[in-house]
């Protein structure tokens, strides 16, 4: 089982919550608000987030199918894991 930093674990948990808001609750407005809060959190803890993917998420949020949004969230999560592994090595 891979070990992640506390920052990465928190970010991944928030991404999971965003996905649940979309898939289970169909509450895209709240998902957008939480994603904006995630960006603020990332800046506060000095964790590099994939801004282009997050902006893309916000752009397509209202019109995209849940599967498309889930795929994008997974891609963001993969970037978080990669960044966390890179931070551990340096």
C-alpha cells in the first residue's frame, strides 16, 4: 500500500468528496465550490495542483456526463500522486 503525505491524502480525500457530490448527489454547484476550496487549500499548503485540469473541470462541469467528470477527477488524482512522489524524492 503506497504511503502519501498528509497534504496529498487530504487532497485525494477532497477529490473523492467532489466525485461523490457529482455521481451520488448530482450536486454540481457544491462540487464546483469544493474544487475552488481545494485550489485555495493547495496554495495554502504549497502543494502544486494541475491548474489546467482543474480549470477544464470547472469549464465542463455543468454539461459533461458524470463518467467524464469522474475520469477527469481520476486524472487530477494521478497528478497529485505523481507530485507527492516527486516531493518525497527531493
